[in-house]
């Protein structure tokens, strides 16, 4: 039983410390990120991301944005285009 409790504790600590944006505060938690012009830092599901004010229904709506480039990968989350990871350009 002690082994199970120890394992659960280790898993919980790993989960909490593994979050990119643990306090849900993009200003302090995402200081390691650089967003290009037109983007702003945001915490989405405890992950730092650069987001834009473009609406989307699918990922292809975001890939078609020509005035702003995402050097990582576009995602459509909650009907908004998000670029996960550091970006530039």
C-alpha cells in the first residue's frame, strides 16, 4: 500500500511541475516564449501559446491565414486559431 501511495504522489508532483503554465498567468508563466507581431501570449489548458484574434471552425481555417505566420503548428481551439510553441516571423 505504501508503494501505491508513493507512486501516486510522484505522479501528481510530476503532473504539476510538468505544466507549462501552472498558475494560468501568461505574463509570468510564459516569459520563456516570444510571440511575433499580431499574437499575444495566452495560457490554454495549462500550456503557453501564442494566439491571434482569428475565428476558426477547423485547423484549415488557421493554416490559410496569410498575414501572420506560425512557425510551429496551427490549432483551432474553442473556435480560435492558436499557434503552439515559440513563434516568430
